[in-house]
C-alpha cells in the first residue's frame, strides 16, 4: 500500500506547487517582479503628466493622454525634428563643398605634377659604354633615400601639439520626420487621437448603490 502523500490529488485547495507546475507547463503567467500600487497609474490618469485627465484623448494603441499635454509633446518633438533636419542639411552642404574642394585640389596637383615632369625632361645622349645595372643602381640610390626621408617626415609625433591626431566630427544621420508615441514607440498623429468621455461618479451614492444602478 502506498503512502497517502503519493496519492494527494483530490484536494479542494489549489496548492502553490500545483500553480508553479501548471505555470511551467503552460508557459503563461510567469512572474519575474511584483509591482506595487505606486508603480501603476489610475485608469483615468494621463501617461505623461500622471494626473487625472480633464480633456482625455486616447491613441489607437489604447494609451490615455491629456489633450493639452500630448499636443505640447507633439509640437516639441516636431521642433526637435526640424532642428535635427537643419543640422543634417548643413552637414550635407559642408560635405559637398569639401568634396568639391578636394576634387579641385587633386586636379591642380595633377596639372602641377605634369608641368614639373615636362620641365624636367632633358635630352641627354646615351653612353653605350655604361652598363644598365650601374645606371639603375645610381638611380635607385637617391630615390630610396628620398622616399625614406619623406616617410620619416609623415610620421606623426603625438607629443607635439600641432601634430596631435584630432578626433573626427560625428556624422549625423538623417532624422525621421515621424513623431513617436512616448509609450508605444509607434508614430502618432494629431488627427488619430480619439476623444474620451468619462462619466463622473455621483458622490451621494455608495459603492453598493452605484453597482446596483449600473446593473439596472
């Protein structure tokens, strides 16, 4: 005969162990944190001001706002978007002008290089008694020395203030023109706000009388 503890399946009480077992099996109703009353606003309070709404409006996602508060929020965000767009356009124009200057400077350098190469051409008679290896060696000597000197001049000295590497300016991304809802993060528009009409409670009625009145 088995123990009674092994057969305890007909109890009238839904035990804590059974709740946890059913929760783990279904995957619904998990609890990671317990929120107090101060962390949950009343149903008639604005999501921005957390005060009871006098002129309430609701978004298509079901978030309640005071009309004046949400309109001020939308106007403020539109002003921020306009400022960001203006800064982005300014950066775009600056990049365009810098690219034009770089292309012009490259063209000027190419022209100067061509002029210097043309002016340095001098017709010299070829001596058939000199070997090609010695001529190449003579030509490679000063060129390697010049390249080493130029590379040493290009090395930055970080301890000299004039040669300290500078941080590049941050590149601004094109801002979105849509104003996002502060609660859902989805685009919100003024014409999508739906007005809400609350029925004020009668202070002369108690809770039982109010419930009976609603049922009838």
